[in-house]
């Protein structure tokens, strides 16, 4: 379709002209990700108000053969929501709280609700919705679910997909699947919700969800710990996990370079421990029980760990303000890295038992590949998930450093693959890691994914070209309508995958 | 295929003749479920030793157009593993423990490992594999995963699918998907494992899995509680959940008739509470923490609940033996029900907030439908999952009672559907609930399930006729190779779905 005017008029007649945006000024915020490096293009941004409206738009686009890219808060980092032609469907107006059921410990929300608003609604009902990440003030729950977001609460509560009881989804042909059940046990046929969770808007558009709520912790304690090595961090983690059980709600890791640049650039940041250590961890324990105090629990855990030689030093936050300050040291890492020049970032996971080996091997290999390179590794140690970020050598030319992006991807991802890890732990695949996925994934797995895409979106209307490279069908005999799957003619040629990947280099994996 | 001899010779040449069973005596245990009421038929039972052997069998059967029905411990109750022709593929020889990684808190097992052996291997490594159900001494983990088994530990640890990190699966064409990753975070493409978990061997055959392990509780406390009503049970549950958080590891429910027949028929059973109550609950709390004692925690919880008027009476087990005796009262319910004559059983779930309404409404409707009927409702209250079982009126003819099976299914399942519940909470669909699923499921959901079946098993080789009724394709345009999907000619006519359903009446949903 070269002239979308008939489609746009059709959409405007149904949604109202005010909700079919075509002015470049209105489109601009939808064409780049948070840091503005990649650029997409679109005919229009449409803003339906409800599920029926979303279904109408998808049906109209399917009939016209025009791609639909869903956007929530547009806070992703892998280009998953970036349009490459077609229509951007903003879920922002579907922002209603449909129901809260504190007895069932569930909440029913529309896809466009801002994550912080979901948390607040849970809190008002006296419960906890645990999903928490840096962009929670602007990201929207539909995006969190369609990317299976991770964040800082995964250790105790799981990934976004683990927090979902039911979904409402608009399918590629505009039909609506109403799977909004709030059940803890349901084996009535195949589990459809997991198909859409984490599929980055390529198999269906999530319009609403029933989410799990949890008892709200009444007390938490946060400690900043100095350690002799990554191996020591692992030993400490094991002990805390065994002793604290589900009360251990965070175990985050920071290398010395990371702490150093936070202290250098973050306004008001204060050194949490007197001495210098080879590694640092932020430890949090929480309790829902009114008969105990998390601080007392943490004191006992740390005292026993120190007596066992598992940690070098530890500071236990004496107040909620100090606890927040410790967390801020961890959470400002992505931001302060910018002050140290360009970065090449990796969002990887390995089995926890191999995490020290990964850190050692990847650090050694990257430092050997470029003298002066500074490894800024940090992240969700307890989940086996590290943001293995590389800061450029001091004084090096920014562009020259970024030109090494593919080389470092190869070094780091080869090590990850050798350790049976994942090259896309919590940020998804989108556009940026699509070809990396094609390189590292089991060919049978890739073929299964393509079969699912073909079965659920035979016209390749939903977010085409994301996650899977449509040009590489390994087993065409298994694919429904291969001619339609390969329908990349719907994607306008400029601003395609290659361009997006190369200009997005420094922005991969910055979400924490 | 009317003469399978060439296929069987081909299989025997590869697997060894000793592992291609055709003697009726050898076949017999594979043709009925535990209680022997339904009967299937098969050409042969084949017993490959490893994944390669499973792949060989599936490939050979796919080429010959012969259905394959996988069996693990054959402990199901909905006819999911019952052959209706074709080949039974026993996973029993794939019973190796491949790896234990206590640091990563994971264990890699083959599909044929008996659940109790998986539990034991975890325990030897100082960890807990929490999946626990009545048949754990004979059911096999591959069956637990392919049916997404529930059981008594769901409240704290989730269903079987929630305990899985990775899978190895033989696909319908004999290819092997190696998804045996042990990662807590992995967003590298679509999540394929959830497709196979709970699909009852209709989309692929699980041959191995990486499972999550948990810190082993060091202390547990069990109480038997007398309550004024189901509403009171719910109020007590809410309070315990809020106060104990993840330490609350079980909350099971029993109606007075249930306790009465256990005390009547179970050897050695002793009345746990002096008085009679309108409802009973078994409550368990566990702790992984060496610095506290579950008994002390439970005493505090019960004292506060009693002071708040939430419970009428409670007995706290004074020893491990007494704790086991309390659990035995709950776990022997299915067994003792047999002594009261024929049963019509339902395995349903509703949102927890609607559970008292369900119990009241369904009890009233069933009692009104047949004077003298005795409702034996019990189960996993905290999960919203009740085994809503009906014992025949005293003295009534057994067959006359069972003839009312469909009538009671309609009464109970209509109420469940009206409360947004599930007619198949933890036992799956198989053959027995296939037509009930077709009746109650959202048509769009059914169509999606059929699209998945068609995409992953276009030849309809894997466990045909289970879960989905292949004769009802609602949206044939979405289905790949509809001619093959409808290929029910592979199923021999005798012993088909109708016969199986009618003679399986009293055996639905007896697993707890």
C-alpha cells in the first residue's frame, strides 16, 4: 500500500479524527525509543479507546494489508515497538482499572495502564503487585507483558509472565480472545496466554490482563555488601537463599568500576562502605509477617555470613531513606554510564552456577580485545542475569569504539552460548537482537517460532520483522502460507533493520 | 493402516524386539487407567531407551500415518493416555537423572523418572522439588509436565508448569527440540516450553526437563481446623495468607460428610477435633529458616485467628506422626469414597472470592436434583480448586446413579461457567472432558488451540482425538492442511470416545 489515505479515513471515521495522528510533530515521539537514536516511520499513530477499537483497527489493517505496531509507553530498548512503515497502534487510552479482587488476590487492568498506576491500585487494595523496573513511571503494563519484563523483583516473584492469570488479546484478524480468567488452576485445554506473553506484539495484541497480587510486605531491610570476588558473591547468595528462603527479595551485583562511576557522577551519592572490594552486592529481605522485623532477620543473616567468611564488609541501612539511597546506587548505574562515554551493552543470563565463570571469561576476553576498555557489569545476580556493559576507553573516539559493536557482541554472546545462557535475558529481541537470535537459537526452536507466527499471523500484519527474521524460513514445508509470511513488501525500505541496528548500538539493554 | 506388521518390524529392528510389546498380557496394563474402567486398544507398546529412540518411533509412525500415544506412569484420570488404536510409546525407560545443580537450584531429569525419585534426588542434593500428589510413587515426571499436574504444593510453589526451566521435546515429525536451558530469565524469542506443558502429548512428546529446585523447609506445622462455614474458611485463609505470606504452604478443605466417611472407612483414622463443625480445613506452614520454628509461627497465627473469631476449633499436630495423620485424613478421601458406592466427580476451579458461592450453589442444586445425594466436596481451597464429588444416595442402584452423570456435569459445570471458573482445574481434558471443553470454552480460544494443533502436528499423529475434538473446526480457513487434521481414519472404530466416556463416568477426577 503506497497510499494509506483510504485506510486512514476509514479509521478516522470510526475512532474520531482526533485519534488518527498524522502530523509529523505528533508522530515524532512514536518514532524513536527513549534515547532517540533509532528512527522508524509510520503512516499514522492511531489511538483507540477500548478493545473494540483495537479490534477495529487491526481488522481494517489486516484487510488493507498494512502492518500494525503496538506501542505502550514506548520505553523498550531493542526496537520492538519501532514502526518500519504501517500503523502505530497506541494502547495509551486503554488505561482503565477494570476490577480489583483482594480476596482472589487479582487485579484486572487494561494494557495502557502505567505500571506505577497498577502498583498503586494494588497498594490501595492492601496488596502488592511486585513487578518493578526503572521505567515504571512511564512504561505501560501491556508492554511489560508483551515483552515479559524482568526488573528487580524477579528473584522472589518471577518474570512478568509469571504474574499473569488471564489475558484479553486482539488477534491478527481482529477477533478478540477473551481469556480474562482469574484462576490459579486451569487445565482446560492449551495454555494460550503464554503464547502472547513475551511475543512482543508479533502474535496478538494484549488489551487487558488479570494479574496476581501478593500480600504486601510489612517490613524490609537493605544491606550493601563488599565481597572478595564473584565466587564469594555466589557463595553468599547460596547461603542467604537457603536461610532466608522466600524472604530474600533481591540480590543485585555491581563491579567496582560501576560503584566508582556512580559515586563520581550521581548527585548526592555516598560511598556505602569504607574500604574497597572486588565486588559488591545489594541484598534485600522483606517480610509480610507482622510478628517479625526484616532488620532483625537481616542482622542475623549477615552476622552468620560474616562469621563464615562469606563477606568482607556490610552496611545495613539504618532507615528507609538509607535503604533507598543504597537502591539508588544500583539503579542509577545505566544513567551514570553515559558520563563515561559510549557504551556497548549486553543483557545476558547464564545458569547461576556459571555466573562467576561468565564474568571472569567475558571480562578477560573484552579487556584483551581492546586495551583501556572498562567493563561495567551489574545486574540481577540472583536471576543469573547480568547487564554486561562496556564503557569506551578514556579518550577514545566515540564512533571508533561503537564500530566494535558487532565484534564485542560476538565475544560476549559466544561465551554466553558456550555456557548455555541467553543473549536476551529480560529486554527481548525486537529488531536489535533479531539476527543474533537467528544466529544463536536452536534451528528447531526457530522453526517452531516461525510456525507459530505463520499459524497466528498468516498475513504477517503484526509487528512484522521483529523477533524473527522473515527471510529465513528453514522448513518451509511446515509454514502456513509461506508466500504471506515472506510478505516484507509491506515494510517500507528506508529505516530498515540494518540501519536501526547500527544506529542503536549504544542503546541496547539500558533498561534495568 | 490395517496391517501394522511392517511398522512393528521396523521398530523392533531399531529398538530390539523385547521393546516392542504385542502380547495381550503385556498390552493390558497400558489399555486401562488406574481403576480399570475405560479400555483402549493398540497395535503395540514400544519402549525406547532414550530420546533418539523416541524420535525414531515418532518419525516412523509419522511416515506410516499411525498415531502415537505417550504414556508415563499411566496414572491419569481423564483418558489422556488411553490409546484408541496406533502405538503406545512408553517413556518408562527414559528414567535417568541427567544432572543436579544445587547452585543453580535445578535438576535435569528424563520424562520417565518417577516423581518420587525426582523428589528424592532433589532431597539428596539438599533441596526441595515441591511437586507432590497422591500418585507420586508411580506417576512419572513427563506425565506430570504434559498434564501440568497440580497437587498439594500449588499454593506456595505453583503448578507443574511453573516448576519448569527447560524442556527437551520430540516433535510430530520426529525432530528434537533441545530447550534444556536452566535459566531464570530468557526472552530470546517465543516461550516454547509452555506450548508443550499441559498439552497432554498432543503437540509434542516431552523427553526431558530442567526443573526448579527450592530451599528445603527445615520445619513445618500442620493444624486441623473446624469452621462455621465456607465463608469462614475463606476469611481464615485471607488472614493466614496476609500474615504468613509464603510460609503458608497448604490450605485444604473438607466438608463434614468427607471427614465422616474417612473416619468410617479409613483404618486407624482418628477424629481430629472433639466437636462437629460445618467445614474443616487442613492448614500447613513451613519455614526454610533455621532461626525459627514453624510450630511457634502456627501457634501465633491460630491464636490470633481464634481471638478474631475466624475459627471454631483447631488442633495443632504435636508430632510429625500426628501431622502425617492429619494429612492422611485429607489424602484418603478419594479412596474411602469408593466404600460409599458410585461417585460422579468434578475437578473444578473458580476465583477464590467466589468459592463459597460455588460450594453453596452447586451443593443446593445437586441435592435438589436427586434426593439423598451426598456431596463430598474437598480439595485445594487456597487454589480455588475443589473436587466436587457426588456420592450416590444410600441404597440406590449404582448404574441408575451413574446414568445421571451428564445431568450432574451440566448442573455443576454450568455453575462453574457462570462464576468464570474452569471445568478442568488440575486433571486435564483428555478424552473425558473433551466435549465439555468444546461446550464451555470460548470459541476463539478453541479455534486458536486447533490452529496450534494444526501448526505443530499437521498429520494429527500425536494423541489424536484428545483435548480437542478434531471433528469441529470452527474456522477452517485458519487451519493448516485441514484434510489431515480431520484424519480420524487412523483411529480404529471400537473403543472410541463415546464408549470411553460412558464407562469412565465414576472415575473422573479422582486424582488429588
